[in-house]
C-alpha cells in the first residue's frame, strides 16, 4: 500500500511540474534519453544554436584537459584555486548559517557550533553564497570556462551552485534513516542526468585526504549506457568497475572538473569534515536547480552576462 501511495504522490508531483513549468518539461525529456551517443548527438545540435565562444589561440594544456574530460569524464586541477581566495571564502562561510536539509523549518546553524549526530550534510543557502567572497570569481575561472565551452561546443550556462559540509561526526543509526545508501552502501554510485550536457566544477575548501570524504569518480562511465539508469551498487553488481575508481584527495584549493553523467559519489568522512563548492555548467535547457530569477545585478562584476544570467541579471 505504501508503495502505491508513494507512486501516486510521485506521479502527481511530476505531472504538476511538467504542466506548469517548461524547465521541468525539458528536464524530464532529456532524462529519459539514456544512450550516451544519442545524448551527445542531441547536445551537439542544441549547442549549434547557442552563443559561440570567440575562437582563441590553441593551447596544448587546454586541449589535453578537453581530451581527458572526453575520455575519462574527469580532470583534476592540483592548483585549482588560489589558497588565499579559498581561505577567505571558507572563513567567511564559517560566520554564516548553514542548513541541514533533513531538518526542514530549522533556521540553520554555524558549522563550528556542531551539526548534530544525525546530520549528514549541511548547505549554505544560495542567497548567502551570492554574497560570499570569491565565489563568482571561482565559478568564472577562465581556464575552466574555456574547457567547458570546448567540450560543449558553445558558451555554457551556470545552472547550479552549491556549497556544503560533509559531517564526519555522525551516528550511523541516525544518519541511515534518510541516507542509508550513503552511510551503509558505500559501493553505491550514482549519475546525475540534469541536462543534455553538464560539467561540474568542485573546489575543495578544506584539506581532503582519504579520511576526509574524498570525491570518488569512475572514469569512463560518462560514456557508458547503464540499464540501471541512475544508480549502481557494486556490491550487487561486482563488475570490476569499482576497482577503477579514483578517490580524489588534495589540499584545500584542489579542484575537479567532472561530467556528472559518470558514476560518482561522496565517500564518508571519518576523521574530519569536508567543505566543498560545486558549480554546474550546462546547456541551460533544463535549469530546474537555478533560482527562477537572478539574485544579483551585474553592474561592475566583470563576468560574462550570458554564462551567469540565471544568477546575475542585467541592470534595468
Ligand atoms: O560530494 C561529493 O563528492 C559528490 C557530490 C555529488 O554526488 C554530486 O554533486 O552529484
């Protein structure tokens, strides 16, 4: 009975979204095309009608990154973000309230005050992030935008910005109520299917070693068709792929550009908390995770108005 009720609720939620919002129609449409080659074909056609970046000089280092993304779905920047920017951003965020999505209605808390044993992760509201020092600068890192536009074949759109803590000091019995797959099924990976083409830029804002929840990615799986659609649990499917994973460690400032269609997950931190910024670039077709209206006005920010238009509007 509970399963039927859940299914009916889901049908109601999805149909409400589809009927009322074209962003959700686009989101669900692309989501059910699961063959990577077909997705690339559609994406290439859409990209032709989007603004084209100015063709710059060919840079061999950038070309190598583009090849790596196309081949592996992931590339790591060992010196991704300037240490001072990372420190200033982290220290400023520590003065702001973050929110545990499992405690709806809670006004939020300062991370250093303690998250509580049931907290798996806590996010900074987007309104806070838009005021954060260096955030737009990091989201608009020219080298990264250059790679993204070469992979997409058009100027990208920033369609999601998140920044969250992963808590290491949790009680597994409390955490597993909502996050069993994360805390108990540690070989469970997922892919995100949020637009025809998507790349996500992660910047570690704390030092991350193997015990601080490194991001884990399975290279090559962005080009792989999966019958399971979104999730793969390697305990149930021991197919050798898990052994090819890379757990990405590095000091604060280490950055990762990844295709979230490839299988990935956050590993569970055991020795200390992890803070990470995530900026998602897409074709801008299915922007359901962005605010409906921009939160800032662009005057004087010196960033590309098209790339940033969902977050930063033109002055009126
Ligand atoms: O926190 C991580 O390392 C993974 C995040 C993730 O799963 C995602 O952005 O979809």
